[in-house]
C-alpha cells in the first residue's frame, strides 16, 4: 500500500511538474533574494530535482537516505544559490516550500501522505536540504576566504609605494649626512637599523603578494563616501611620492582646481591615485606626470586623470592593462595588481576607468566619479 501511494505521488510530480513549479515560484518569490530573479535562474536545478525525487520515491520505502537521494542537483543548486546571493536560511526555505507544495498536490488528488509514505517523502527532501546546504556553506566559506586573502593582497600592494618612498628618503638623508660630514657612529647604527627593518617589511609584503597571486578579483568593496576637496589629497600624495619620482627626474604637477570637490571614499580614492601616479612615474623616468580633474555633466560627475609623457603603452596591452595579473613583459617584479585595484575601486564608486596611450608620446588614465545623488 505504501509503495502504491509513493508511486502515485511520483506520477503526480511528473504529470503536474509545470504547475507544481509555478506554485513553488509564487511562494519562493517572497524570499528577499528571489524577488528579482528571472524564471530560469529561479528554477535552477529544481526541475531536475523533481525528476530525481520521482525516481527516489519509486525506489521504495526500503531504500536508505543515501540511496534515495541522488547526489546531483541539490549540491549544484546550493552552489548556484551562493552566486544568487541567497543566505542559508533561504536555501532551506525554498526546499521546505517545495515540500509543502508536494503535500498540497497530493491532498488535492486524494492522496493521504501519512505513516511510511510521509516519512519516505520527508526523508528524501531532508536529504536534499542537507546536501544543498553543505555545498552552499562550503562554497560560501571558500569565497569569504578568497575575499579576505585578496583584500590582504591589495593592501600589501598599496603599501609598496609609500614604503618605497620611506626607503628612498632614508637613503637620501643618509647620503646627505655623509656629504656634509655630519655622520656619527650613532647615526650610522640608527640608519642600519632603519634600513634593516625597511627591508624586512619589503620582504613581508613580497611574501604576501607571492602567496596571493592566484586569487580572483575582489568583490564587495565597502564605501564610506563623503564630500571633500580633491586638491589637498593629490598634493599630499605628490609630497609622499616625491622621493619615488626623484628630485630632478620625474616632475609631479597637481592640476586639480583648488576648489574642486568630489563625492567619494577618500581612502579608496587615495589608493586609486597612488597606483596611477606610481605607475606613471615608472614609465616616465625623465618627464612630467600631471594629475587633474573636471566636472563632465550637470549631475556633478567628476572626471579625474593622470597624464604622463613617458614611454606609452602598446595598443594591444591597453585592452588588457586593467586585468588582474596583467604585467609588462619588459619589466620584472610586477604582479599586475596595481591597475586591477584601480578598476575595482573606481567601479565600486559606479565609475568607469580607461586609458589612452601612444608609444613614445605618453599615456592618460581617466576615471569618473558620479556626483552625490539627491
């Protein structure tokens, strides 16, 4: 008798699959993460799971949970729901909604699911929930770990430029003391200690970057936007990067209007300019780097730029220069993170970034920052 009822439920699921899915979708759309999904994305592996469910029900009440649940669609569904921004409670809820829809379908057709048939159906659905939740939780943990590791890599990369400025400043100061005859045994010891620790920091940063070269692009950048003057931010960066440019080598020119205001995350914007200016310096050993900005429309969108008259970038590399791990084959030591960071942070502001360049003439990197919405 129990086997007959289960077979009838399996047959109902197959015959009424489209209606069952439609009823399920109506209820699932009450979940926050499901509201704006199109039908194929919302369905995902559930239609295939209904086929598996019918097979499992026909397998009979003597089957174990492992035999009854086909380990196919639930794990894949759990992985997809990570991409769809579901939380783990919503993954459990959509299977429980399906459970309720199946019970309602059986009731409408005069099938009383009680006793052994009731337990077999729930056992299969509980097994599916467990399988989907395991894959969901595992994938979510992996992605969280990747984001944390990549954030560490981005921060480590950003530390390279100011650390280089400190190192060069220390060397210049040491040379000046020697030239002026002001060096003493005490200052010599201090400089040795300073240089040793700076080298240690550089080694630590290099290790972090080396261990994170296989990471995916960072997601979920948190912004703390506010209105602030751009000129002082750029001026402070020029002062900090002056040792990297060299006293008589690359000239850094702040062409931002003194009253120019942007609406952005100041810390992230500083890192954007820092990477663009440092990149321009490396390609302009004896030239000029100009940093500027202007308003492009009535909405207050700001367009910022960093222009140099250096070596320039080949046309084919201009198309990929913002890709993660894209490095100049003619230069050693780069890990291709600097411009990827720029792209990530600009897009986090809903802006766009691009580059125009000509070999032997120079390059100009532009990016936009939308104005504050009313």
